């Protein structure tokens, strides 16, 4: 059955539940189209008919798995699945820059391989709406035109991304409910409900001619989730009983023993802390996308007769989307405008804000530094940081906590109370997923190398042979014909740095120069040369930035000028005509002198002006 016939059949049957759904927001002029989906039961037949030839010795049409991000790193998740002449992409996220990337805003995957094969791309499927899974999507859609398939909330968040990039209405967005399947050429992708720290999260069962590949996405097992929608363990078990070729499973918490706590435990902590904060203004910082967390804050605020104000652009955007789509239930008159806070006493207010990771420009950090236009921290504030620092962010969070405490506020953070639980599975849940799916091969994903290795060891404990476990790297081409699975080749992969409006124009050389400037500063040497006579008529003048304060280091600057003068006087007429040679001689002589006197190596920039 081709896609056109399937659409016709669906219409005759009254449409899928997805098509009957009423979209709660006002529709734009270009309405979001709904995915054409097939029932999960048709998936195996779809894959079987797509093989195109009879198996020989049990070997089938090979499938290739190509991770372009999300391995040996946190974030930037992106994987390509390829079979015959068909490809699709699973997730397209971003990562945040580390200390070695000064000035960089975000990091996205390298799309080179996808661009080269744009004519093969049948679609993009998204597991959930976190930045590390959708943050790079708008940049990819500027390069290729492909339909996007995701659940309702995820599509709502993607719409906001596309509006920011001027792409809204130009991309076909398809809403798919869990338990539904989308065709991708000779492959088919089945959406399976999972629990995570954002609603509408799904895993994927990828039905290919070579076999079924299960990708969990980010997940945990929560038997009492806030929205009441429990992970579909039965479907994972059913797939395992029928036979799973490979499992690709979230490794973020592979080092943590036991089980991840339910999100409801945080709500119980909030109730206790709201009682403790009697008479004070409550400020809670959390991830903007953690809608279940915000729901529990609103529930507690309503119980204790407090009004809620929301701070931070990303927090406001996500909350508006969640409310409009019905994922956040807010009692009437609970949320107030920021400007209305002055009309209420401190003990009547709860502020929900961004900044749980100590980001320099976030609302909580600006409050801590007394730089926020609407909020001044006082001893009458009770502040809850409801998040765990992402690795590398610990010192930023500590700085914010210290500054908040210096202002007299009481600060509660994750180490003190159960004000945060992870959205990722711990070891026992990871073992449960392995036990249910019973994969022939195992590929740990989503984590640094130590997380992948630990997850691999868990798989071996569950009986999977070491030779059937692949700890891959980004760019690896993992190929399977249903009998074996191995890394066969490599494709271009890596990171693209986004700085302002520039995408990819900041590379290793620019980063090297930025780090050099940050560490050692800059010296500029300026001279003027009469072109016709090759005589030096001005300078040398020496300007220092980030190296030494000139007025306090006059002796050093005077001697440095003399070094340059001596270098110029020793140059032949021919060298004075070759400006590149002249610049190198000035740079080398001045660099040697500066290092001898200071043991520092500032960047030296000679400038020759023609007069």
C-alpha cells in the first residue's frame, strides 16, 4: 500500500485519532499538517515487502546507523538511519559551549553527510522537545527540505524555533501520536510512549528489512507520572518477544545504581518547603522545558494561596505553548504579570525562573548579581534551585548560590532536599529495558564515553556477548544485514559552532586566537612607511590591551619600542618593501623581548600604514 492509497483509506475510515484532534491554538494561515500514519500492525509487512529480494543465508538488505552527535558527549543528539536508497534522521539537537569555546553561543552537528544525501532523506523524527534534541533542527531545515514528525507538544515547541528562524510555514510539520507508525521509504518508524522530564516523549521502533532497531530516546520508568501516562513497557516487551535486532539506549545515568525517583517526590518536597517559607517570597529556578515540575509548583502555589509570576524568555515561551496545548493546567487568576507583583505581599508570591545552571545571562543570575530590573534579592526571599548542575556547570551554580546567600536569602538546592529528580533511567531501569527487548546487538547512546562503557558493562551482565556490543563514535557507519553488525566506514562528522548570526564561520583557528587573547592579551605595533621612499615616517607606536596597563608599565613599553626601532633600522631596503617579511621580523623580535621580561606570550599584531 503506497502513501497515497493509505491516505485515501484513512479518510474513508473516518481519519486517525490524530486527524480528529482539535488543535486548541488559533490556526495560522498555513495550518500544521498532520502525519499520515499506518497502524503498528502493518509495520512488519511493510518492511518485509520492501526487501526487494529473497534472503540468502539469512542475510537481508543491510541497514546503516550513522550517529552524527550524542556519543562521547552530552547533547547534540542526531542519528541517521539508511537502507537502500532511503534515509531518515532521528533528532537534531544542540550542545552548549564549554570553557574552550569563548564567545560561542551554541554547538550543532556537522550536516555535511546529510546535505550530500539530501535527495534520499524521507523525513525527520523527533523523540521529545528538549534543546539537545530539537535545538539544531532549524539550522538543518535551512539546508534541506524534509517533513518533520513528532508528538503534539514537541511540534508546538518546534514551531517556536522555526518562527525565530523565519521558517514557519515553509516546513511540513506532522503530529504523530504514540502507537502510530510513519513510513520512511523501505523503513518504518513506530512511536512508543516513554517517561521523561518533558511530556509527550517517545522512543522509536525502527522496522527495517534487516530487523527491528529500538531507540529508547531519553527515558526513565515512572509508575506515577504527573500526567498519568506510563511508559509503554508492554510494547517494548512485545517487540522483544518478536525479535529485536539492536537496542540503542539512553546512557546518561548509566553510572547511577538503583531506580530514578518519580517526579511526584519533588511535589511532596515543594509542599514541605512552601510551609517552611511562610512569610517569605518564594523563587524557584528550574529548566524551562520541565513542564511537569512547573505544574507541581503551580499546584503548590494554588494550595498555599500564592500568585505565580514567570521570568525568563525561554520559560515564558515554553509555558505559553504548554498552556495553549493543554499540557499545563493553571487555576484561574493564578498567573500574574511581572508588573503586577508590587500589588502583593512577599508571602503571596512565587516566582518561577530560568537560571538553574548558573547561566551568565539567565534571570536568576541577574537577580543574584543585583542586575535584574524587576527583582531585588532580600532576606525575605526563599530560593529553591530545582535542578542538578550539568557536568561543567557546577562552579557557575555555586557562584550564583553564594551571591544569593550574600544578599541574605535562604537558598535550597538539590543536595539539601529532594527538589530535583532526573529524567533519565538509572541502572535497574536500563537493565529492565534490556530484559524486555532482548536485543541481539546493543549500542549505548546519549552520554560521555564513561557512560557508554558503563552501559555496555550492564549489557554484558544481562547476557549480551561483548562482541555484540558496539561503543561507537560520531561519524561511524554501523551496518547490519540481520546476521552481523559492525562499523564499516566513517562519514564527515563533528561540531559546527554558532556565534550570533554566524554558523560555522568560527573554527579551530578563531577559537585558538580567542583563547590566546583571553589568556595573554594583545599588543599592537603601528608604523607608518612612505611608499615611494621606503622610509619610516611614523612610529613605532605600541598599544596594549589585556596584557599590561600602559601607564603602569611605561619602562616596559619604552624598551619594547626601542626593540622594534632597532629591528626596523637593521632591515635592508628590500625587506622594507616586503611588508609580510617586515611584520614577521617585528613580531619575532618583540615576542622574544616580551617573553624574556614577563614570561608571557601576548598576541602581537603589527600594522603598517602607507603614507
